[in-house]
C-alpha cells in the first residue's frame, strides 16, 4: 500500500480513533484563571492589551479575482461591525488577547438568508465544555444557565496548536507564564502586607506584675504621652522594671522584592517578544534602540499575528462567502531607517531632491526642482559605459570635467622644449 493510499484509508481510520470518545475535549484546567489574569496582573494586561490593540487596529482587505479591494463586500462589512455589541477593532482586540492568553478563540456565526455570515460573536474558551468529535460534530457551551449544543459548522474555532496535542485544545502564552505571573502577584501582595503590618506590632511592652486593669492604664498612659507627631522622642517614666520585645522587621530591601519583580517582568516581556522600550523601560536603552523598538515590535510581534489571522480567515471564514476571495491587510511596519539611509548614501544620484526632503521630514518642492538628482562629480549614469557620448562633456571653452586642472606651480611648456 502506497503512502497516499494509506492516508486515504488506514491513516484516516487511525486519526478518527484518536477522537472516538463520545464527548469532546473539555477546557484545560485553569483556562478561566488564565483569562482572568488579564484583570489581575499588570504586565499580562500591558502585553496582551498592547498586542491586542495593535491587531485590532488592522485594516483588513477583502480582494476579488482581479486583486481589487472589495470594501463593500458583506465579509468586509462583517469584519468592521461583527455584532451589535462591539466594533471590528473591539472584536480583534479581544480575540488576540484571548489567543495570547489561552491559545484559542471561538466565534459563533450568525447567517443571513443566503447563508453568508453577517455576525460573529466571540465566546470565551472556558464556556466551551466540549469540542466536536466524530460521533458528535458539535460544540457544547456550558456557562451559568447556558447549556447548548451548536453545530460545528456554525462555530469558528481558531487556535494555536499545542505541540504535544496538535488536534486538541490550544496552548497560550499565559499557560507557559503561570509560575512567573503568580510569583509577580504574590510578591506584590506580600509588599502590600508590609504596609498594613501583617498584624505584627512594632514593640511589645511586658509588665509581669501588673493586673489587667493596670495594663489598660499602662496602655492609655503610654499612648497619651507618646502617640502623635509632636510627642516623638519624649521620655516615659515608670516605677517598676518593664520588659520590651521587638520582632524582626522585614522591609522591601531585605526581601529583594524589586529585583525579583523586575526579573519576572522581563521574563513576561521576553516571552511575549515585546521590546521593553515599548513600555517606557529604558534602563538599558539609548536613542537608537528606542527607535529600533518600533520596527522590532511591528515586524516581529504584530505582523506575524496579522498574517496568522489573515490565513485563518482565508481558510475557515472566506469559503462561507466565496471561495475565490482573498484576505489581506495593510502592513504598518515602519521602514528600517538605518538601512534606508545607508542605501540612499550609497547611490545618492538615484534619489530625487523631493525624496531626500521627504526622508528628512521636509515639504516637497515639486516641479523640476523636486525631480532633480544630486549627481556626484566623480560618477555619472550611463546605459553603456563604453559609449563616449554618454560621458560628461567638456564645458564651453573649457577642459573636460574629467581632465584635472594644470598645476599653477609648474611652468608651462614653451616651443622648443624650453621653459619661459
């Protein structure tokens, strides 16, 4: 049996046996908590929110057979206004945040009379209690009083496949960062506890010979004499020996909270792949790295996610409208300024005056001045370098530009070979 026959026959049977269970796969443990970390962890919200906002601002392009943009196509309209509760920006911002956190998103399709989706409703991953199987091709939703089965054809399931289970539930960044996020949060909570003293007194005053009433008077007299800003450093007099005990006090420097939280913060940013300059973290930055951070963020964080979404819509959403549609987006990745400037310097004659002014942030001149090019004297443009007609010509009454001027220090040759 050939490989192709095996894939069509036995291969499909083996694949179906993997998911022959009568009930679909449930959400991974902690899915709800991972999604809620968006509200609980500052840097999770910073990363997921920033990337989600960038993807949400994407201008999606729906193109026809002739590569023309179909701005009024029903798919384009649906992506701009997916449902009455959110705009297209809101939806993709939410979807990207969910995708980064737990690695999967679910959208319920609302169709018109022709069967084309005119509404998309995002559903959190922990609401999906069961995914489709071979025997039950439907999603089961279960949340609060909701308990409903929806055919698989009416749900768009987009996910980041887990390497250990590529056909199961998705795998997100928050799952990999669960320990780091928890450590950051516990460190913050412990620091908060220091400010409310953890029910630990600064000092304990002991008088073994005093009764309860005497201890009450001791406490009242102590507070009356010493409590308050203007009573600091006053002496306190007692007619018997008092014992004092002071617990070991903890502070943030002793506990190394600041370095610990910076470490966890950096791990979170590095896992997301976002340059720290995007959040104003410039401890180890300079102007060059700050400017380069925009290009790194757009090209290595935002653009791959936009490409992923375009391919997902191309394969799993566009066929519901027309299989001939193509999905694209407007790329907002800034140009590499250093590379562009180096290329312009290498061949300045290839750049017009207006292009130089635009690169410098100046207004264009327009007209013939704007079209002029800065040609170096030691080089010229020619289709055929061997064609003498294309070489620079001598000025009227002067020598050719390529001929060096005579050195005035040398005497001119006279007839007969004698110097004047």
